[in-house]
């Protein structure tokens, strides 16, 4: 996968993750172009797009669009399922997720994404395991707020 | 599940109105970030938002630089900074603090720090270097979470040059007891493999260990690496085929833990990955494919559930089945599957169905026929993406009968399409079709495609027009037609036409308007003059127009029109335009000169070119007498430069043998361009070099004058050297084939029950697709020898082009040492074992060498598969054509591979400079024979060579043969070594595994290298050692080894670009084998 974008129906970017090195300018141009193109598409249209030499796979969940760019030979349907699994993860973590959760806790959304996809490839597809990893890290945070001891290897 | 999500998300708009609803309670409404976000949602204008963010950033800036800010506050600030950046406001001042946070913060703060770094910086950002130490520290941490964070950031982004610093630590993590760490480590290595493959070459065996990991997650992660490696070299991993099949069997059989299920489908990601790998392994390999059939069948059978994820697997399965060696019952099932996709009411599946059809239709055109009505419906689909994919499909099934309809559909799409990228791609395809099946569509392509199309499209069109086809009458008609339609276009509204089209128009009118008798040159000239006056005509176009006018102006009435124009432009600021204007002025007044310079090209009498530029001899000798430096070819200059500046760190590009061949290829292509650089050489070597390189990039406009006149084709040929030449020379038998298929088509086309007349008419799209004719119609119908002949027409020296076909003339050509000739050969050299005949040919002269170096002979044998070419001369005295470098050496019998036109390719074993026996492939006319392959090239510059040769419209492929690395010891003293070391510019560094341990490890390892690769050990001092070797006389490579942290840190240097990399690879292999 080359990158993933989350944006609202109003075209506001909520999350962006780039797995290929691009300059800031290019990133902005790409996201602007794509947001425009995708928002202009009708609901019954195909979830796939050809854009430059990339394949864009997107899906709308309520007011949020999830959009991934993959290479041409990649499997579009499985990419669609990656998006779906991510939404499931968010949903489970936040407990019926809504756009506001993602706006206000975007760093959490990034952490979940990083646990699910690494370097553009799905690393852990088990919902249980992803959430376990996140919870462990969160737990660590709670503890570190209570005390300031270094090293928590006893946790494991 | 998804329904729940959808429902909750639909409730959002009401939440966004900021009512204190439940659900917003859990939001951090009191935090500063919360306030900021709220503040922004309340704003109405972009301007207000900007003000607010600037204010916010100013306050963040204040706080981050204050020494009193705790790490906890810093974390909070960083989150706000990320938010501002995501809105598009720059907060670069926080970058350094993000790194600091990752370095100094505890757990969660560190996590935010790493996140901020990965969002703010990209791989090439210089600040990233500061992160290396933090990553190192965290990788060694006892805290699992910290290790995870470090591995995550490493696989997200890491500076390429710093990989060696952390590589040992990441490798170590492959043995970690926790699977999550092992998995992340594998993915980190995958990332390294992607950005710097040679850095992780030596740990391939560890990848195998990861593949066998007891945790399926780690195994899945390792498949990413394998997919990549197998893509690059499928041959190297055939032994794993059975293992991959077994894994897939287990997955499909539901043997994995439930955790891996996704919507009750077992590990779909893993399945898809495996199917892709199997497709690569089974491609063109019957035995490997046979292993897979069973599991593929099983996969097809199991995937029955009606869910996206099963379709994803099915799609991959179908692709795999059509990629590997075919098996009929599987193909049948797969075809049925594709049918389900295509007929599905779900648009996503329909799209994939079309995509799958596009993929398989070349092998089985009947499939397209089966679904023709659906395809026709898709052509009118409201979604452009579906349309686009359908066109792609049609493009693949185009043949002489349906080309008109298909091209029409494509043009229709082009007119509504707004995306530049698609336009360029599609215009290219239309142009390809138009060339293959000549018709009058090109005008539409030019006016629709506009200025966006690749520059080679108009060039190849002009070439097509000027070279003509089989019959003179056809040519005449086509040219007349072009002239007619362009005149009409110009009379209408030329202002709307794209520049490139105008250029094409002016060229055509200049060349061919005389064919139309009733057309007065004055009329054309006036039309052209009108173009000149238009405001937005670019100066490039203007010079095309002026040239056309020059050709048209034959004195008489035209002169008055022309005079005005030439006067206007002869004072133009643009030098090219001014030159053209002056040419026009003089030539229009001096009809005698004009007749000499601008011969009317009747298409039959080819232009003559003096490629040796003998007419410049007088000029050159005068210049030399006046003290000018003699001309040196570019490679010689470069060498001298390299010697002058021994310490230069910049790579000088091509080494000597390569630049020689590239140079001669250039010569062959464009004698006129060569004249430019040599003409300049009198001034200074530097300038002429520049001139030479820029002259290669000039397009047709600027350099079209040769000694004998206008040379339009040459420019076109040069640009379009790689473009497919259209099918114009059909053999009668093929024509017959096509006709018969045409007549058969109606019977084999299934008629739909209630045919809509319009749609039925569109079914003409599928003409010629019936099975009988598919073989010749689906492929590129033109026979190969014809293609060569066509290409030769543009490039080859005219004196030779008429003589080409007979062998004796070929020989003559060889002796004449013509530079201007075209290589076109197919040459295949493959693995050592298959050929034993070649070494047999070694004559007595070399038999004693054979005894001395038996291993080399056996290992270096190669197979020469000669292309059966009718032109092949049977009785050529090959020895006389040996390249000069080789002629004085002992050599075995020469095996000619193929001879096409004036070029001969041959392979023989040759003793090269007394150092050993090597297979050598060479080609070219005698005297100017180019040594295509030295042993070194053979192994490692194969791609380079074939790229080089492809340039001259030939394809030459060398299969990689598994030959022992042919280097020899180079005996030098430590002092000599020192001087050489400093003067070599190409280097590489790498860690190798040590053999044995303790004090003796270094010596033991170096001895292995000495034995296996014949390296010369110069000296060993303590924990360091230096070695040297060479390939040929002038291709040394030096090696410096140091024992460091349990590994052997190796640094290689050589003047030959790829040698260090290649040697390190062989060192690794040698040590592994040991």
C-alpha cells in the first residue's frame, strides 16, 4: 500500500498515513486531487479508481471516507477488506466509533493503524491481537501516569 | 458488523452540531486540543481559521522552547502540532522537539514522539539522522513496548545509509521469544529489503527461518519478503514451491487458529499472498504448476460464501490459474468464475471481472466473445472507471476487422475524459492501433490528445507517412488524403488546434502538398502564414511552419508572400526562427541552390549520407594545422579526466567497454548528429562533449539538415526507435487467413436472443475473435523478418539497404566497415550444463590451457541458441571478424549465433589476455566488432548490455548462468595497494559472517575466500586484513576486512562500477557454502 487517507464529506483530512517517501508538496497535491475526485463520485459507483499509475480503493462509512492507494497488480477487494477491518478495530476500541472520536483522539487512531498495518502491509489481521497490543501500551501509559518508575518489564 | 458501524456513523452529523449529546462526554472536551478543535469547527471562514492556527502555533512555539516544559506537556503540545500540520499549516519548528520527545520521554510520551516524527518527516529528511541513536537505545531496551515502538518507526521510515547501524539488532530480534517482536522485525527487514536490497542479502537464511516460524503471523510477515524476492528471481526459489503449496493447503483446510479467521474465512490475507507467490513460481514451469493444481482446485471449491473476501480470494485464484502452466479443467472452472464476476450486479465485482478478462483474453479470446453483450453494456456504463477498463479490454482484442469501431469508442471516451494521465495513456494506445492498422484516425487523435501526448507519437506518425507502405499508390492516396484533410482543417479554425498537430500539419503540407496538382502553393503558403500570425503559436511550431514554407516556395508568385514573412522573422529574437527565416529568404531567391539543397523526395530514391564525414577533412586538417587539439572520443576524454583527478568521489559513469559499445550504437543511429559533435571538437574537448550529449536530445525540429538535404525521417526514426512498426507488410497467406476468419465470424458469434440492433452492430467489436483465426489475429500479425526490414529502411545506410537480403552482400557490408548499420538479432545464452559442445571446439592451441584451468572451462561453458534467420550466412569466415581485442588470442571454434543484416553475433570461448578461458559473445561488422560480453559483463551487466542493445532496436537476452565468479588474484604490495585504494571511486561496505571464532577467525575466513574466489591476501595485521583481485587486466578490486563485533566488516573498492557489489555477493555465497 502506498498511502491511506481519511477525510470527511466536507473534504477535511482526518488522518493520513504515507508509506512511500513523498515531499510535503506532493502529499498535499495528491490528497487535494483525490479528495476532490472521490467526493465527486456518486454513491452507487465503483469503489475503485485509477489515478496516475495507482489504484485507489475507497469506501465511505457514514460521513467519513477511507481511501487507500495500492499498486496496479494488488488485489482491490482485499484492500477494501483492509479498510473494513480498520473500521472494525476503531469501532471496537472506541466502542461504536464516530467521526468525533477520530477527530479528538487522532493519535489513538494512528496507533491502531500502526499496529494493524506496518510499512504498508497488513501485519496483524486478528482483531483480538491488535487490540491487545494497543491495550498493553495504553496500560503502560496509565501506570506511568501514576508513578515514574523506569522500565516495566515486569508487566510481561 | 458493518451495519452497526454504519448506523453509529450516520448519527454523526447531529453530534457535530456541538450539542452536549451523550457520546461527546468521552471526548476530551476540557483539553487544549479539544478547545482548539472546537474553536475551529465554530469558525466560518478560512481566514479566521488561519488566524486562529497562527495564534496557536505561536503559543506552541513559545512553550516548546521553554526549558520548564515537562515531557508530559511536550506530548500534549506535540499532539496539537500534529493537528495543525494535518490542517496544512507548517510547524517545522516542532520537528526537533518531536525527536527529543521520542528520545527522552517515557512510554506514552515516547510513543507520541515517534508518531510525530513519522508524520512530520520523510525518509530523506536530515533530522532523521538524530533519531538513529534513540532507535538503537530502544531496540536494546528490556521493555517490550519500547522495542515495538522502535521497530514500528524503523519499518515506517529509516535513513537508508544508517541501516547497517541497526541491522544486527533487528536481526537479533528474529530470535525473540515474543512473536509480536519477531513479526515486526521481519517487516522491518522487509522494509530494508525494499529500500536497500544489498544490505540484507546475507541474511536470506534467516528469512527461511522466519518462513518456518511456529507462529503463523511471523510466517505471514516473511511472505512479503518472499513475494518480492520471487518477483525478482523466480528461478531461485523453485525449491520452496512444495512448501508454499503445503502451507496453502493447511490454511484452506482451516488448520490455523481461529484468531486468523476473517469473517469466518481462514487467513484471507495469507491465502492471497500465497496465491500470488504460486503464480510467480508456476509461470512457464510445468512441473512446478503440477504441484499446485490440487490446492488451487480446493481453493476454488472452498470459496463459496457470498462475501467480498471470498471474491478477493477467487480473483487471485483465477489470476494464478491463468498465469501458471494451463490445465484444462481448472481453466474451465476459472472461466466460469470470471463469468460470475462479470455478470454480477455488484459494480465492484463487475470491475474485477473486466480486469480479469483483460488479463486472460490474450490467451483465450473466446471468453470475451462469451461475454460480449455485457462488455458492450459496460461500454456505456455511467461510471467512467468501468468504461475505461472495458476499453482496456477491447484494446487487447483489437484486430483488423474491429479496429475502426474500437478506436471510435476510445476517441469517444477521450472527448469526455478530463484526467491527463488517462488521456496520455489512451492516446498512446490509439496511436499504436492506428499505426498497426493504418487508417485516417490520426487527425482525431492529434486534435483530441492535444499537447499532452508523448512526443514520439507524432514523430512515428510522420515516419509512417514518409516511409510509406507496400504500394506506391496506397502511399499516394494516404498522403493526398492527409493533405486534403489538413487544408480543410486550416481553412476552418486553426486556432483551436494543439501545437503538436500544427507541427504535423505543416510538415505534411511542406512535403506532400505538391502531390495535389490543382492546389496552388500560394494558397498553402497563405494558410501557413496565417498560422504564423496567430498569437499562441509557439516558436517551435513557427520554425516547423517556416521550414514547410521553405520547401513550398518555388519562385514565381509565392515569393511575395514569402518575402514578407522572412523579413519579419529574420530579425526575430529567437535564433532558431531567425535561422529558418534566413534560409527561407535565400532559398526562395536562389532557385538553383534550392534545387540542390531541397530535392523533392519521391520516396524511392533514398538519401545518401557520408557517415565518415569525409567532406570535413579539409576543415579538420586546417584546424589541426592552426593548433587545435585533435579529436578524442568521449570515453577517452573521460578516462583521462579520471586519471587526472584520482581522488574524485563522483562516479564517472560508464567504464571503457560499455562506453565503447554505447558510442558505436549512437553512431549507427544518427550520422548527422555525430557530425555536430565532431564539428565542434576543434574548439575544446569539453564543449564538444557537451555538444555531443545535447545533440542527442534535440528533437526533429532543430537538426534535420544533412549534407544532401532535408532528413526528416532520420529525426523521426531516432525518436521512435522503439516504437512498434505497423503491420503493413502482410504476407498473402495471412491476408487470406484474415479474410477467411472474417467470413467465418458470423457463424461463430453467438447471437443474443433479443438483439438490440445498435448493440448488435457493436458486436462488430468482436469480429475476428473466433477461435480459428485467433492465433494470427490476436498477436501482432506481422512476421518478424518483415519487421526488421521495415526498421532497417529508416536507419540503414541507403547504399546498403538495397543489398541487404543476400548473404554475400552481408559479407561485403561487413568488410566495408559501415558504421551505419542496424543490429537486430535474437540471441539466447543460457545455463552451463546444457552445452557441452562448445568447449569441444577448443583447438589444440588452447588444449593445454584446458588442462591448466579445467574448472573454468567446465563452469564457463555456455549455450548458444541461434535464431533461425533466413539471412544467416553459412560460410562466413568468422575469424576475420573477431574483435580486435580478441584477434590475437587463442580461441576455440567460433559459433555463429545469428546474423541479421550486417551484424553478426557469435559466441566462442576465448583466452582473454592470457588469463583464462572465457565465453565471449561479440557482434558487429568486422573491424568495428563490439565485444558484447566479457565474462564480467556476462554475469553482472547483463541488464545493462541488453538495455544498451535494445536501444538499437534489437533484442538480445542472456539468461543468467550460474558460473563461478571469474576473478584472479592480483599480486600487489601493501604500498601499491595503498595508492590504488585512494584512486578507486566505486565502493561498497557490508558485514559478512566470520568462519570459526577467536583469534583465528579472520585468517580462516580470508583463507576460505582465497580458496573459493582466488583472492590474493596482501597482508593481515591484527584484526584487519587486505585482499586484492582482478577480473581483467584493468579491472582490479581491493578489499579491506576488519573483525568487528563478531562480524567481518568488509569494504570494497574498484574503478569498475558494479564490481564491488558483485564481488561482495560472491563472497557471501562462498562463505555460506562453506
